[in-house]
């Protein structure tokens, strides 16, 4: 049985899954289809080795890409400028503990309808990764 790593940041839970895949990533929009397939195979193999017999979890990245495309030319010139993305999907009718909620987010929650909350930050020049 593998031991879970100690979190690097205070109060941050250890991830349910973590893997590092060596090699340069290949864009989904590359013309080099064989290189893309080889990269996907390498990522999958590394993940299968770590994930073992557990079932797959959700897919939120297909929701993120259309949002990033819509922001192109408005918030940033090209979505290639996006360096970090965090995506979460939550049920609107569940209970949450929320601190420091913006007025826009509070209004969206109180409305009761499904919504997408988008925040964009300029990428800080950080020395720390993770």
C-alpha cells in the first residue's frame, strides 16, 4: 500500500492522484499527429500505473476550453497566454462553507440558477512551482 505524501502547503490535503510524466508536452492542435498520439500514450501509461484498478473520475476540461476560447480577444489576446487553469464542477444545491465571497459570486449563488464563475489573474512571477 502506497503512503500518501505530506502536503507542501499548510492546510492543503494530499491529492488523490499525482504523477509526473517526463517529456515535453504536445499540443492538441499540433500538425504532428504521431507525436501527439505518442504523448497521449505516455501520459496514459504513467497514469494507469499509478491509478491501478480505481474507476475514472469526472472530466471538467471539456467545459474549460470553450470558456477560454470565449475570453480570447476580450480578456487576453490569445488563449496561449493562459499559463494555469483550475476547473471545478459543483452542484448548486449542495451545502458549502465559503469565505471572502465576492459580491458577484454571492449574487450568482443567491439567484439559485446554475452558473459558471470565471476569475482571471495575471500570472505572477513565482519561483515556486505547485
